């Protein structure tokens, strides 16, 4: 779910999105702090989608 949201909101390929999660997610942290080319709208939309789906995410973790 997280990877799909990154693909959708950051307009990246699956391979590029997956690479954001490698190397201790340092580049993802950089994007979250600085924006995507100084644009924070994709980050805002990503966070809004997570908030909208938070109950589902919690449900997944409880079922594990």
C-alpha cells in the first residue's frame, strides 16, 4: 500500500519508488523534508491518503 501511494503521488516508476525505501530511506526522508523539487503537494497528498486509510493500515498490523 505504501509503495503504491508513493508511485501514485510522486509520479515515479515502481523501481524508483522502491529505491526510496532502500538505504535506510534516506532519500525518502530528504523528499519529505525538502519537498519534491520544492513542491510539497505530493507529500501532502500522500499523507492525506494515509490518514484516509489509517484504519485499514492498523487492521493489517493487528492481523499479523
